[in-house]
């Protein structure tokens, strides 16, 4: 029987150039959607999927993520003394007690594949998840990573990669798969291509930031040469994995917001505001009466 996924890797060592100048000092994953940073949504998803070990691949400038999940003694004691129980619960609730965080450093931003490889020693010989926190996936049922890890278990430990249909003219922004349908939402991947031009893309099924992978991927990553953009690409190692075992593309249930760019962050913020009973009516009213909607 396949081992369950207990560890999730969060590569957070990218430079976040699309959010400069804010990302000079604020890690992209700490940008808030309403009152919670992107990384909190990602961590909640991992915990929902059954993870008890969270591995953050950071760079030396990203102390804020470690600080965020650490105990905030002074703040907690002030909130406690002033009887602000709800706020105290919020501050203490960033991480459930049974979950531990491990931080590893990616010395240089050599690509997503290289960032994942930095987690090799901590993951060891077991299946693991990868979440790119700037892809926020909202769902009021089972989280995206949970849907994927359950599918992997049912399919005897197969690799599972989240995909979404994108407009044909945007294939050169994504890893694109060619896959053969095996069920309503899953398809067996035949081929993965990193950022193909629309005229040569094998489909418009794009890889988004969720993966469930076997530990074998680390050995393949070690052999992976720099690819598109001079970076060590996770998709190239996945392509090598396809020759050895089954990897499934999974069309998840949920809505993805690409918060790695400004429009996606605006859309996610509006969407979350509309989910919040205290904000929904006022937000709608503002859009209607301000003339913003044209
Ligand atoms: P992106 O392609 O979004 O790059 O990385 P980026 O640096 O974060 O942002 P831009 O494009 O400059 O605005 C996808 C994911 O891979 C991580 C990033 O942190 C992000 O979660 N990553 C990327 C690393 O951890 N290390 C790398 O060397 C590259």
C-alpha cells in the first residue's frame, strides 16, 4: 500500500520581481489577501491534506515567514492581559499544535526544481506535496492538495499534478501537458513541455502550483540540467519521471487565483471579500456606486 503524504514543501525563495518594489523587503508569500498572508492559505491547505511537517525553502531575506509562524510572546501576553480573546486566538491559530515547520535555505534562486531539491534531506524516502503559495486555490469543500493526495493513494502512489485549462495564447507562461483521460478529472500524462509557444503546445492544459510527488523525483532533479530561462525546472524532472511511473494530471475542484501577478491578487482579494459576510454587501455596493464597473 502507498504511504500517505505527510510532508509538504513550500518553495518561497523566488525573487518576486513582479511585486517590486514591495518585495524588496516583503516576501511575496506574505502579501495579504484581506487579513491573511498568501502563505497562511497555503499552509491551511496542506494541513487539510493531512500534512504534519511543513518544509519552507527560503532565502536569507525571508525571515518574515519564520517569524509569522513562530510564537509572538509579547503580542500574545498583551492581548491576553487586555482580555482580547478573539484576537489572541487568531494570533495563536496560524499553525495547529501537531504541525512542525522546518526551514531550509536555497542559497541561490536557480529555479523551482532546484528549490524543491533543497528539501531532499528533510523529505527523505516518502511521497510529498509541493504548494506554490502564490497560486491561491479557493474551495469550500476538500482542499485542492487533499483531493490530489487522496487520488495518489487510490492510484497506488502515482504522482499527481494539478492542471487547469488556460487560453491557448497563454501556453508560453506555463508547463503544458499532453495527457490521456482516465476519469472525469484525471488524465495520464504522456508529455510535459515547459512554456511552449501556442503554435507548438500539445494542449492548453497548464500545470499550476500543486504537486504530489514520489521521493524518486529528487534523484531525477539531481541529474536535471538548467532548462527554460536557465533555471533548473521541476517540469524537466517530471518529464524524466514519466518514463518510469504513472503521473496523473488532475483538474481540481476549486478556483485558482494567480497571486504572483497584480491582477490575480486583486481578483483574489475581491473574491474573498465577497465570501466574507461582514464585507460582501459593502464591497458590492462600492463596486456598483463608485462607477468602477463602468
Ligand atoms: P516564480 O516563477 O513565480 O518566480 O516562481 P518568483 O521569483 O517567485 O516571482 P517573479 O516571477 O520574479 O515575480 C514560482 C515559485 O517557485 C519559487 C517561488 O518562490 C514561487 O513560489 N521559486 C522560484 C523558488 O523557491 N526558487 C527559485 O529559484 C525560483
